[in-house]
C-alpha cells in the first residue's frame, strides 16, 4: 500500500475536472471550473491523477499517520483495506448506474427521433396526395 497521497495546489487548479474520472476511489471532489480537492482518507496514492493534470498542480505528499499503512496496527490496516475496497465497489456501482441511465436516455432520444421522422413522412404523403388528387 502507498504511503503517499495526492495533494492539489489550490492556487494553480483550473477546475478542468480531468483528474476526477481517473481516480479509482472517487477521492477527488470539485465542481466544473472550480477548485478541486483530494479527500485524504479516500486517497490510496495510486498516482493516476498526476499525469492527467494539464497544469501539473497535483503532487504526492506523505500520508498522515492515521492513513499511512506503514504506521497502522494490523487490525487498523485490515480495516483501512476494507474501507478502500468499499470505495472501489461504490465507484463501480455508480459508473454502472450512470451507464444504464445514459443508455436509457439514448434509447428515448432515438425513439423520439424515429417518431418525428414518421410524422414528417406522413405529413409529406398527405401533402402529395392532396396535390395529386385536389
Ligand atoms: S492518487 Fe489515486 S487515489 Fe489519490 S486522488 Fe489521485 S487518482 Fe485518486
Ligand atoms: S486536473 Fe488539475 S487543474 Fe484540472 S481539476 Fe484536477 S487538479 Fe485541477
């Protein structure tokens, strides 16, 4: 387990949000165009967020003792591992739910477009029939 965690330099963050989707534990929080932050308790120091930041404002710093596996008792280390596994599962569930919602929305839009095309065809046929059989 890593003994360092990510830290965002507040003054340099441009709020682009590129770091949030790569984090396996959803440890980065922030709204678009606003400062982002790392929840230290949820960061596992995987470093995935570091290379995606366009302004290079994420660095790795030592974890505080209460999160540092090297400083924890065996029981505390187990509890921390279990907590991290829960975070990773929760993220997977969230991504799956978002994917289903997107697919549902896509199906609804496709259906609406299909109906619209059908209506247009119907209107055009009616217009032509009226033109040919006044
Ligand atoms: S180091 Fe890994 S766990 Fe920590 S904030 Fe970056 S991506 Fe998330
Ligand atoms: S990638 Fe860098 S600049 Fe963009 S939100 Fe994350 S920390 Fe801020």
